C-alpha cells in the first residue's frame, strides 16, 4: 500500500511540474510612452536583484512600437517583477506580474 501511495505522489508531482512547464512566458512589451525604452528587466518574485537586460545591446523599443520578450528564466515561475528604463530617465515598474496569464505589458507616460 505504501508503494502505491508513493507512486501516486510522484505522478502528482510530475503532472504539476509538466503543467507549470507548459505555460508560455512570452510577453509583448508595448511602448505607449513618449520616450524610448532602453532597458527591460524581469526577475521572478523570489529574486532580490534585477536580472540582465532582456533587450540586449543596441536594442530598444521606440514609442508606438512593441517587442516580444521571453521572460522564462528556467525556474518555472509565473510571477515576475518587470522594469522598463526609458531614455528620458523615467522608470516603469510592475510588481508581481503574472507572465503565464498575461500576454502583454504596456508602458505609459
């Protein structure tokens, strides 16, 4: 009986992890502000620091444009803090953003 219970728990854990793995963590970042987004950061809510710039070198999001970003950091998290740094020095931050349930994040003035 104990083997059956242990086997059932293992199957349940495997099903839960494969369900988490199937979520799409791609988010369309839309720039509706009057300034270019120069840097974009996303860190899962368990992190205490920002991860590297998602846009990468020489890539920006001009006003009125968007870019699709892969937010998946391999941890299977769905909740992330997002941060956009604009050319004019302003910063837009969204805390606890669910990248599994939301397919876009818009930055406004």
